[in-house]
C-alpha cells in the first residue's frame, strides 16, 4: 500500500458516492441502536428505492446527541432529523429534493457550533466497518507519511510539539512517554491501547471505538513505529459488545488492505494488533493492573517504578495510551504538532471529548477545545438543566473526580484548573446534578463503587474505603455524629496519601470535594437530621434517656 | 521435563471444542486464561468447577490461580443464569436518574436480591456498572438488549411478560 494507492481508493469512494444525489446517514451507535435504528436504516433504504430517489443510505457511528436519537443526517443538504422512527422513512424519502420535514428537524445549532471536532471528525460521517470510507477521509495517510518520510524520532518530535497529554485522565505528556519507551533498551516492545473505560458515566472510548475504529488502529501503528514495537493489544471492556465486534472487523479489514501485518507501506515496518477483553474490573484501567490482566492474571496493580515504559507486558518496554490519545495521533501527524498546539489552553492542548449526562437537556457526546468554560459546556452546548429544577453540581472524572458547584462553573476546562478546583479531568465523564441529588448520597455512591472495585492488594484502599462507606452510610441514615465527620476527613487523607495505585489515591476525591463545597449538606444530615434534597431516609433522632 | 498432555474434553458437548479452539489459537499459553474463560462463559453461560478445572489443567495454570481469576473479575459468573436476565445499570448517570428505585422495585417484585436467580430458574436479576449508554439513562438490559429511559412500569411489565410465559 502506497499513498498513491490510498488516493486511488479515496477517489473511487468519492466517485461511487457522487453517483447519488443524496446521502442519508443513520446513527447506529449503542444509544440509537437501542431505539432500533437498524430497522430504521432498512426502512429508509426500502422507502428510498420505492420512491425512486437516487439516494444512498449509510450506517454510521455516533452523531453525539444521544438525547435526540435516533438521528438521521441528510447530505448535501445537511439536514439533521431527530427522534426518527421507521414509520417516518417514507416521508423522509419523499422530502428529498424538496423542503425538509420541519417537525422532525433538529434545530440545536448552538449545540454543534461550539464544538471542535478532531477526535470525532469522522464519527457519524463514515461507515465504521468500511475501511475505504476511512481512507476517503484521509485515513492512513498519516501512517504512510510517517513510515516513508519521517524518522521515529521525527514522529515523536511532532507529538511532543503538539503538547498532547494522556486522555485517560492522568494527563501525562504523550511525547515524553513515547520517547521514554523509544529509548528503553530491548528488541521486543509492545503498544497497548487502554479501552477499559470503567468510569461509570463515561462513554467516550466506546463511541470512538464504535464510530471510527480505524483511527485508533492507525494511531497505534504510528506509535508502534515511533517507539519500535511490532505488536499491539487493544484492551476493551466486555460490556461493549458492539465496539468489540466493530474492532474485530476493522482489524481484519486493515490486514486485508496491508495496513497491518508485515512490510506495511512497502517498508520494513511490521505491526499487528490483537484484542483482549476486559472482564469487569475498574482497577484494570490502571496500567500495571491492565498489563496483569492481559497476561491472564488477576488485575492487581504493582508499585511503580519500574514503569511500563521500562518493564511492562511480559517485562518488556510497553507503551500504554488511552483510546482517545491514540485517536488524536493521525490528525497531529497529518497537520503537524504546531496545528494541534494552536487549539486549547496554555498547558492543555487540543480538544477533549466529554460524555455529557445526568440532569441536562442535550445528553450525549461533545468535543470541545480545552480551556472552554464549564458553564459554556453545560448551559450552551448541553442546553442546561431541564425546566423546573436548578443546577447543583457537575461531577467530572468519575469515581476519582469531584463535584463542582455553580460558583466554579467559570473555570476553563484544563488538567490544571480542574485539579486546583478539587476535581480532575479524568477520562471525560461529565455528570450534571440538580437540586434532587443529595451530595452526601452521591459521595456515598462513589465510595461504594471504589469499595467494591478495590482489588484488595493494599490495606489503605481495601479497609479505608470500607470504613469511609460505613461512616457515610451512618451520616446518610441519620445516625452520624460530628466525630464521624472528623474521622471521615482524617481517613480520606490517609487513604489518599498511602494507597498503592490511582484507584485508592483518588477514591476520597468525591468526599473531599463535596465536603469542600457542600459541607452544609453534611451538617444538615448530622445536626438537623434532614436531607435537603429529600433523597436520604433519615431515622428520627433517638432520644437519649436522662 | 515430562511433557504434559492436555486433559481430554470433559464430555461430547460440542461447546468444549470451541473452548479448546480458543486455547489452541493461543498455543495453550498461560496468558490465554482470561480469553478462554470468556469463551467458556459465552458458550455455557457460566463457569462451573468442571470448566475451570479443565481450562486450568489444559493451560497448566494452578487451580488456585484459575479460581482466583474467576472470582476477581465481576464479569465471570459461577452460577447458571436464569432463562431470562434483567440487568439494571447502576452507573453514575443512571444513579442520578433514579436507577436505585428501579432496582428496588425489581428486587421486590422478584423477591430476590440483585445477583440472584428466582427459585424457578426463570429470571436472573443483575446489575452492571455502566454499559456506556449514559445518554439514555436510566438503562436496563433485557436478555442483553438495551433499553434506554426505562420507567418502573415498563420494567415491571417486562418482568410480567417473562413470568407469564
């Protein structure tokens, strides 16, 4: 495969598509599929041919606005229809070449206009199982350019220059990680894609893998070339069956096109990818635990150093990056590190994909430039809290993150600003809560999660989260005292400072951040024995006999 | 060092051949343990002692280690599932949208706590930590099929339909 051949494939896809007057894309991501968008697609295809229209119906990945699904996009008119059902198919087919159907039209311009799509540039635009669709949108151009015209060091220089930081949550500079692995001695090295998206309330990686899997494979191949690896693993959650099946197809397609395998692009570079299924353990998002899981063992982390960059999978130097990080690589190589660095804020470059959920109108996936204010994401892009309720808090970073109140909404989204505010960027879950959520109960929910997900290897996390849960339960059921609160705070700092891995070190964050911003709710539960949001079932105060 | 011959298949059940296939594809390497257990669970629905023993012996993994792996990961089940499975997502987005009430209603209706199967073996009630369809919260899976924006009535109606079968 050469760049010229890529051009030919792209050209033939474009010629094929130009035969049609209209292209109708039907979202078939997990959200829309759950509303039978597969039947909708078949119905549309039937209606279009019955109406004698020269149109082509395509399956695509996620279009982002899950709240309005199933979504249908008609091009070149660029008409977006929402809540489309199979019975609307005839009407849509009939409306081609005419005025669009007003009552089905999705008029959420402000939702889309504020977004900048880099990672999601192909999501909802291409058929995720057709590699030629990806190639027609400049796919694999970056890989072949890197292989033919760039040295591995040159690739790393571009990544370093781009300022890209790990999108899994840690925010470690990607270029630095790559150069460490590249410099590590050893003939055999590995590249691992971390798709163990365990954060409840986050689905960015699922969407990327379902909508544009080739992009992740290309990113991994470029990384492998840069660090000198020949074998890659994609670790995906077993809970994401659609992502797994689309990835399996994509790997097969990439091999068929000679973009995985031996002598890729007629160069000496060899690289192949295998899928490894997760088995439902949140801790496996931690890199050393993930490696243990790929090796077929219990997913327990081990102390670092040595870092996986020096001694990872089977003791070999290993590069581990998140799905979204790899998805950012092809455009960086294509357009240059400087282009990427021009997007975003001072120390956080590029864009970030967020899964916007909870008590908000436009739930779904959004991609915004770093530095954008939380308020813009929630009120403009997200459409705000549904009527009748008021915004209370936004939770970022999942069980490792924190809850930020309304007065913090004017901070810009970046790794450092969120950290300073007591939360973290995390992998990109963003859950909005309104006045019906009790913040003590929310903290208890997250601590329960960390307690059940603690692997049990180190004591602070194993025993500490269990004690934190007991204390929070007491506060929630009305039997907590101010001493309990003091003990809880002390325990939080112990667990935070002495746990072995990220899970334990960050498990107290939801408690600490709610204590920081919503302390009055804890006091209400303990002193006044009432839950302001009316969520907790508090026992009546016990009369102590004199 | 004596060469270990792999143990014979536990029975004529064709599904064991699928399990063996996964192990062969991985060259009977020890690191194929989780992959193989996935195959067993998708073929048989759960992992019983016989299956764990067979896989462990075939891959030359100590029984204790195999059992340790099975019990470590939530995805693996040691009990056979009911004829139907209702999985209620208890991820954060679903929790904010009141999934705890759905779970309580289902537990009350079936008379079993989550993670168990009704005595007649008809319905299993399980929870999942986020299936990634948070945009459609609260989410319930009925026999693996995803339903978004689930209401208590719809969920109970589904349980009734299964019970009436």
